[in-house]
């Protein structure tokens, strides 16, 4: 298709579209360069405000010459439609990256620094961007970063083309004054910068909500959680910068992009220094580089390619520590091994422009594990062009291998149905209770994520499972950190994932933050009124706080939502007895016993059901029946730490104190983390005077 002096194929070259415009990859036939061609839709030409905004975007962006701002080449009209030719950028927007994973601190700090530098340039020209968000930040294949979309940008003193009080932009990242529809200044962009990178670094929106009004109210309320409470190991210097950006009062924020950029430069240096001391992702292994495939009429391309490969080897070995192996023509790749990769590239030279198309992949990996990138640079000086290509290739390799180290690379063919089935089955297995069930559930959650990396339910379930692993594996806090990371991934994929909020709450409760846990449980219930585990855990938390009146309906709802989770009946029985509601308590115990026996006929290896059945029987005075269930549970899993702990609890209720203490000692020795239970669990009160009880803390 020909449009003005551009050529493109609409069905193949479409890069994106919105309600007002379409963007295509096109060739400028006058200059022979590739551009991103943004064309206003025909019907929009009748809206003068839309045309004005489009022209304003071109006008403002063309004034900004900065390495982190997309360049506007020209603005015009053809066939009655306005268009804008922009720098073509090969990469992904930040929102797509964050949907897959939270940013590593060091790489994220570099991206934030580049955008702050771009914002400094915008503000220096007296402009306000007004729509800073992850979707308007492009991370290029070569590692560069660009700020996009100046469609609603306007000058500080420029008359607005929208009515006072009308929201223009994306509400999730707006400043409070923008939500109110007030006049904006440069500090509004600073707030949006803080919201954008809070989300990028934590995987969670600073002001979440399920609807437009809820988000607006959250922004106006201005009570976001500190990032360090959301993501473990968050650098304090980075947190300070983001929290200042997000100050509700504009006078407490950085005054403009320059002040923000200055603060971030010190922050980025601090994070890089920390990385150089050992927290940076280390790149280990070998990279094999066959000779480049050469295209184009340039007579010196052979010599250029040889120099490029040699410089690439030197720079990569210096900056990554990788072993770089330059293969000769016809030399075969070695057999696949751990941490071994290949880099294939095609090089084109057209006058002063060099284009490198590359494919990176693990040795032995199929095309689904490959990373593809296209780099294009123009420089009148041949040495300068070669240097730009080397830098771009190095950035691409480093980013690919860093991501490989930070997360498993998965097959891109998604199977959401299989992932959902695996995740739901894993949830059911997880709540059978034993360490064996825990390991099987974790394996199933990971298989679900392999089937569909964007399965929020699988990430959330893995988060919950890792909290249980913390309890079963000696209270190792690294499992809590991993649990929070998985839950945050789930929320990045689906902010309304109730199970993810439950997992976050569970982790926060286990780490000694009950207020945070309560908030997350309530968010889970708000997101999904049928999320039974949030009801159960919130009920248990409220009961431990002595708020039996509030705990009772939560636990009752949990039994209704999941009748075969017998622990909910036991918690509710205990709360009702403590409230003097004995008849209701007896009825609940009977219901729990009935459901447990029916369920165990179908799933006899459910230790959670069997041991809480034993606990209910013990509370009802059925000593022999309770002992029978305990003995059967122990016979099924004699060395399981969970089984031993619950056995100790049942025996304590039965009054068999020495046996109970012995079971708890063995549970501890097999890895069960008892500390949170020893003095909060009323069922163990009768053991506290025994000589060996205090030793359980060690």
C-alpha cells in the first residue's frame, strides 16, 4: 500500500491501533529508512479536538531531541488523513514486561533513570507529558529505553482542549490533582513516574481498585504501602525516591524532572554498587558465535563483520564474564550443555546504515526458546557505526542472559485450559496436609506455569504452597520471600486474583504482620466472595485477636464454601464455645465430623481432614474414636512433620501430655516450625508446664 511517500502492507505491518489512530511499520521511499507511521482514522478527522491533539503531539515531540524520547521525523496529510512519521522502535512496552515479571532492581533502576532523563528534557521545554505510564515506555531489543506518546502533552501555559474537571489519560497512574480535574504542573508527571515504577518494581499497583471510582478514591486517599512491604529486599534508597514521588501534596514531591533525575542518579549508583558486591545477576557459561550471514551490496562488509565479531567478543568477555567462542565457517556447534548459548546474526550494510538481525537461544533449544531482535543504526563514520552495533548487541545479549538467570524460559505456546486444571488439582492436593502432598502440589503448580506462564491461579497457588513450605522446612524465610514474589506475579497478571491476595496475607501473617494480613484477606474477599481460604484465615486471625464476634461469620462462611476443609469447623467450634454458644458449637462439630467421614471415604489420604476429625472427636469426648483416627494418620505418614504436629495437638486435647510433647518434639526435629504455635495455640496450654516444653523453641 502506498500512502504519501510511504509503503507498507496493512495486514502484515500493523504495529498497533487505538480508537483514534493506527500505527504501521513502513518504509520511507524518499530516504529508504524504516519508520513507524501513525495515521489518524478517517472518522476522527471530523473531530477538531482530536486533530488538534494529534498535531500537538507532533509539534511537541518534534521539539525534543533526546536519546530517550522517540524522534518525530515529519507531520503531514495525505488522502484527507493526518499522519506522523516517527522513529521505528523494535522492542516491548514496559506494561508487557511487567505482566510477565517484576523488574530486577539494577536493570529497573537503569530504565527509571533513562525515563527520568527524558522527563527532565520534557520539563526543560516547559511541557507536561500528562500520560506517563508503563504502556508509554518502550524497552528496546538493544536495551535502550524510549518515552512515547505526547498526544495529551501540553505546555505549562498552554490552553487546554478539554473541559475543566474532565479526566484525560490513564487513571491508574494519575496524580490526585489530575483525578480531581485541577490544573496541572510538572509535579503531576513526577507522581505518575512514581506510580509507574512502583508497579514495575513490585508488580502491584500503588492504588489498586476493581473499578474506576475505586481507583480514584484510592489515589485521593493516598495511603499506598511502602514498596519494601510488597517486595522483599527492596533498596531503601529507591523506596525513598518512589515514596517522595507519590506524596499526595505536590509541594512534597520533586519539583520537576531535573530534580527527580538528580535523585535517581545517586540511587542508581547505590544499586549498581550493591550489585557489584554480589547481588547482581551473574552471567556464567559460554556463548558460541558462528560467522555472521552477510547481506547488501557493500564491498567491505566482510572486513566490517570480522571486526564487529572481534569487538563483540572483547566487550562481552569484559562486561559479562562469559566465555565467548567465535566459530569458523563450517565449524559445528558443540553438544548442548548447561549455561551454553548460541548467537546467530545477519548483517546488512546500506550506505551509512547497519542492520543486525540476531537470534539468541540455549544450545539444543528449539525455536520456542529463542529470542529475536533487530538493531538498526546510522553513522557517517564506519568506526562509529561499528561501535554502536557492538553496544547494541552487547546490551541484547546481557538482557537475554540476565532474564534467563532470573526466571526459567518457557515455551511460548500457552495452554490456559491445562494450566487451570493443573492449578486447581494442585490446590486440592495441597490441602491434604502432608509434606508429600506439599511437594506434589508445588510440582503441579510449576507444571501449570509451564503450560501457561500467565496463569495467575498457578502463581498464587505456588505462593501459598511456599508459605506452607516455610512452616514445614524449619521456618526458612527465603520461602516467604519466594511466596511473596509468586503472589505479586499473579497480581501483575490479574490484579483481581483473590487467591493471590490470600497468599500475600498468609505470608504476611507468618512473617509477623497481622494488620497487613488482615488487609490482604479482606481484599481477597472483596475480589471474590467465594474465596473460602481467605474467609478461613481471616476468621482464624480475628479469633486470635479475641474478636470472636467478627470471626464467627467468617468461619461459618468458610465451612459453607468448602465443606470438606475440616479445620474450618474446628476453628468455628472453638470460637463458638468461647462465646458461650455451646449448642451451635455442638452442631458445627457434628457437621464437621459428618463431612470429614464422608470425604475420607472418597479421599482416604487427606491427613488434614483425618487429623481435624480426630481433633473434633477429642473435643466431643470421643476418646477412643479420636485415638483411632490419630493412629491411622500416623500409620499412613509416620515421619511426616505436619502429621506429627497435628497428632501432638490432638493428644494434648485428650490430656495425653507426655505423648503429645513427644510428638511435638519429633515434629520439630523433622522440620516443622513450631514457634508461631507454641504460645498462641490454646490447645497446647496444658503442656506449657512440662519440663521439655520450653526446649521446643530452639
